C-alpha cells in the first residue's frame, strides 16, 4: 500500500470499538446466564477469533446487521468440549484469557494460532494456571502453542505479578471464577483493568484495593448490555497525525478514556500537545469522552516506568511522533515490546532508520533525536498491524511516497483505518 505526504487532517470521526473490551465482552457474555447485547463491537480479525472459539464451545453468538453482537450465555459451567482445535489466529488476548476460562472447564481443549502467536511466550499464563490446578501440556513446557489444557478442580492462589500484563492478570482472574478458594493478585505496576470493571458489571465477586485484586467464586454471572467505546489505541494514530501536521484539527467521538489506557494523552500533554476532552461520562463502568486534538509544536520527553503499561500498544506511533519533537526522546522499561505481534523495538527502529530518523535501539526501548524530515521509502510491516498503521502516519509527514508491505495486516484491529484516514486527509 502506498501513502502520500499530506498537508493536514481535519474532521469528526467515529472509530471502531476497543479491542480489549470487545474480547472481554464476548468471553463474559458467553459464560453468563441470560442474553447479552454488545454495541460498537470491534469487527476485526482478532475479536472474530474470540467469537469463533466460543462458538466452537457451543455458544450461540449472532452478528447483527448493524454490527452489534447478541450472545446467548451458557453459564459458568455450560461450555462444551470443542470439536477440533481452538484457533486463536494472531490474538494474544484471545489465547491468554481463554486459557483462564479453559482452566476451569471439565474437558480438554487444544489451542493453536498463527506463526506470530507460535513465537509468543505462554508460560507467564500456564505457570499460574498450573498452580491453580489446571493440567497443561505444550511445546517447551507449555511456553508455546500448540497447547493442550485440561481444566477441572481449581484452587485460589496468592499471586504477585512478575510482569505488568493485563492478559496474564485477566487469565488468572477468569480462572479464579472457578476456584474453590479466594485468589489474591498483587500488581507492582498496574495494567489495564477492563476485566475487573466488566466482571463487576456481570455480578462477579471481585474487589480491587489499590494494587490488590481479590476474587471469590459466585454461582452465576448475569448477561448485560455492553457499549464498547472507541479504541484509544486506534485513536492514537489520528491523535498523533493531528499533533504533527500543521493546521490539523480532529474530533474523535466516544473514546475509551480508562486511566489505565491514557498514557498517550499523558505523553502528549508533557510534550506540549494541544487537546481537550469533551463530554466525559461513565458507560458500563468505563470512562468515555470526545477528544479534540489540534496541531502543536512538540518537545521531547522521557517515557518509562509506570507509564509504560498505560501506552504499551502506542509505542510505535509515539516513536513516530518523537521524530517530530524538538530534542531527545527516551523510551525505557519497555522490553515487553519484544514479545508483541512482532519485536516492536526492532520493527520500529529498523523502519524509522530507513526513513532517515536519528534513532538508537536500547535493550528495553529506544532513543530518538528530533526533529527530522522523514524520507519516503519502503517499509516492512513485519505483518504487525500497529507497525503498519504507525508507519502510514509517518508517511504523511515524509518528503515523498512511502510503500508499506503486507498492509492488510491492519485487519487484525482496524479494518476501516485507511477509509477513515482518507476521509480526513487534506
Ligand atoms: C491487552 C493487554 C496488553 C496489550 C494487548 C491487549 C489486553 O498486553 O498489549 O494488545 O487486552 O489485555 P499485556 O498483557 O502486555 O498487558
């Protein structure tokens, strides 16, 4: 796909639903009693993988004409042994959260995924689930797919999270719904908390006190109507484009503004960005609002520590933004980037170097000296949706056309991206 430099972006946009919340909405609806209705669900490949897995376990999930989703919950113990393998495709959230639910089921299931999933570590999930009593076998002591999981009688655990990961935390929380005793999870650094918020809405016995989460068994969860806010990770591409291109002004409607996800706004604010949050409200336990973003001259900052989990998926686009900031931006404490859909430290550094940026790779991040006029060139997406989209935004501020290979991989999280970008480009 070829992207041309543009002058600015302008307009009002409605974006696709949040990926993390969409996955959780399908999972919790499936194991609840009664019907659930999910509005603004993200119809993208990753979330469709989750739907496919739950359909294979006997859940009636209907995708309606208006792209909402209706789910007939089967209850905590109503899932059926799947016919054939559960294929999670490219989705780390699907496999890790699903393993938590499977740990509580009295049947065996086999999990597989694509070539990217095959390289992503699973021991971070299989270790605590084994401690709770699940029997799990798989490649390299169940660190990689294919993985077979046989659930059953689980007991609660006391678990201090070794890494900040919402996928790991959520997997343990979901398994704890089936445990005979209380589970306590302690997070040294807080990660996104959509599972905790949504479980409360569904009637689970879950309490969060500071960085500690307590989960106790309940008889049932209850089906809900869920509204999925626009994904701040998808909004970030437009937030950064507007911030970098002189004369830009973009209004992004109904964006999820959960404080565990708004690291991008903290960064933009420290850089001297120009944005406002309008119409803030709480819907289904999640904060949402409209974001009005305008161009602004930006300065470099240091990004690390507790901020990293709040913007982990936005680092590729933040790195692009940093090339347009005055001074040296340092991104540290982000070694988790190496085990995402691609090694995102390498894929960002390699591509930004190809565009002529002054960038240095670190073990746990990168250093970027700006500002710099980027050069249009050939970009390798590494088949990673966020790399493809981040570099299509880099292309907008480049000197000439940029060609991004395998751009179709954006279908993982944001199939409408190019259409929306085209509509607001001038
Ligand atoms: C996600 C958590 C994050 C994020 C991923 C989605 C989730 O991963 O990178 O895209 O939905 O729980 P971590 O497990 O590293 O927090």
